[in-house]
C-alpha cells in the first residue's frame, strides 16, 4: 500500500496562515529569474490567497443572522463571527478567541507534563505538541532547543503552554519545586513495562530521541524508567508515537470521559 506523504512540490508552493487562510505562490516566481527585474521579482515573491472557489471549505461560515445576532460573550472573536471560523478546533470552541481557548483549556488541564530532549526532527516535536493538545496536558517542555519549525504542530502550540529549558538541571529543579514525579519513557536497561505501571497523578514524562535517548543527567533525575511493549523486530518506536501512547496510558488511569 503506498504511503500517504506530503507532495514536496505542493509543500513549497502552498501554506496555511494562523487564521486558516490558504496562500499560494505566484506563477513564474521560480523561472527565468535572470531576465526579470528586481521589481518584478519582488512582486512575484508576495504570496496570494487561493481563490475561494478552489479552497475546500472546512469549519463554519459567518455567524448566521449578521452582526445583530452576534453573541455578546467576550470569548467570541468578532472577526471570526464576521468571516467564519476555518480553524481546526472542536465545535465548542468555534468563533472563540485564541486567548479564550487557552484560558478554558488551562482551567481544566490534566496534571501531566511532557518533556522532550535530543529530538532533532521538528516534525516529531510538532506531533508531540499536537498530541499533548489533544489530551490537554498542562505543558510541554523542550530541553535545549528554543527554535523549531512549528508546522508539524498544526497551530496547536498556540493553545498550549510550551516551555524551553537550556539544560536538564533546570527542568528537574522545576519538577521538584512543583511536586511532579519525573518518569522516563525509554527502552534502556532496567526499564519496566509501561502497561503494568501505576502512574502518578502529578507526572512529568520525559522522552528522548530514538537514537540518543534520554541523557544520563536527565535519566538520573527520573524516579523510574518505563518502556512500551513491542512485538515486532524494530528496537525502538518513533518518539512522537511513543509520546502519544504514554499520554493515553496516563489518561486511562487519571482522566474521566472526554468532553463532548
């Protein structure tokens, strides 16, 4: 069965803005540059919105009934009420401002934090942030790297507390001050099965890359190491997939039913 992969040519020519608008490169931007004037090249470098007729409509359109029917609740974004909400959010957050969504999620966030170290692939970082948003964890901690391509997060990083720590010691000090037990998810020596573990309610799960794993300094600060049971020939599992599995394991133990 063929893999479902992003078309490399389309990835270069199209992008989605934070508000959900689909933009495209102009035609002839990449061709015969030596014969185009600087003014012409500057004009061609400006992305243009894709024609409405060519955009697959997602989300909802403008609020029915016009401005007279708009809700007065301050959580609603008047621009979205007027233009429609095409963001990838659940229905209960339609037309809400980003600040209102963040506040609502933070008010009922689970007491679970996720930390990632030595993860070099930005897509994996983005996927972990997206899964963390789906399970409404309290925060994601990135150790070492401050800059990363957030495209893989699909804008979910805007609704979540994402923190950066220059080195492991700072993260461990934070966990101790906040009363979180640090648990490493790793398949190294001495790791116990995650499926049989009782996870603490105040939990900081730590993940490393498939190659390097968790650093010795951070591993020493973990109360225990847990591994995900595997049944195939591959020694390791993708770190983003492992994070999703581990988060869901915690959810099954400590969270109630998901909201409608």
